C-alpha cells in the first residue's frame, strides 16, 4: 500500500488549480479534472508538473517529516528524499510526448499562483482516502 504526505491549498489556490485542470481537460488532454468537481481530489503539493517556490522553511519541514519517519516500515522513493525532493502540484499524469508538448503550449505564460497551505494529510495513493494530520 503506497502513501503520500501531502499539503492542501487555500480556497483561492484550489480554484486556480482546478481552472488549469479544466483547461487541460477541455483541450482533450489527460488531467486531474473530474466531470463532477465534488469528486475531484483537492489540489495539493504532491506529485509533478507545476513547481513550487522552494523556501528554507519548506525544505526544513520536509527534512523534519522525513526524519520523523526514520525507523518506520516506510519505503521512500529516491525522488522524495531530502536534497532531491522538488515541491510541486500535479496538473496531469501519463501524458505522451505530444500531449506534454500541447499542455506546455496551452499553459505557457500562466502566472504563478500564490498558495497558502491550509492542511496536511496522509493520502492512500490507491484509494485516495486522506487521513488528516493535526498539530
């Protein structure tokens, strides 16, 4: 069973990311958009494509989370280790080379989205179930 620790966005940023998902879907490209927006996963810092501004605080938090999991029966993908992790928000997955080129053309020039992280959780990547993390 695979899990991911994810950070979820404020309402404004959530809407902005959903707009990008919709633009890709409208163009016939694979995206995380869903016909029923209430069933769509929440945009979050997670898996690929749209890069985040990397700050020292964010990298420190990432290292702290990684260190807290040391000794647990958790398999870490090498891409997510401290020093290798790139914070990002997934817009689409599984695009062919031509689809990726079209997605970049379609979204080129889109302005950065200011994001406030409002919560975090552990997501079961198979079922999509989220266990909220509290401080």
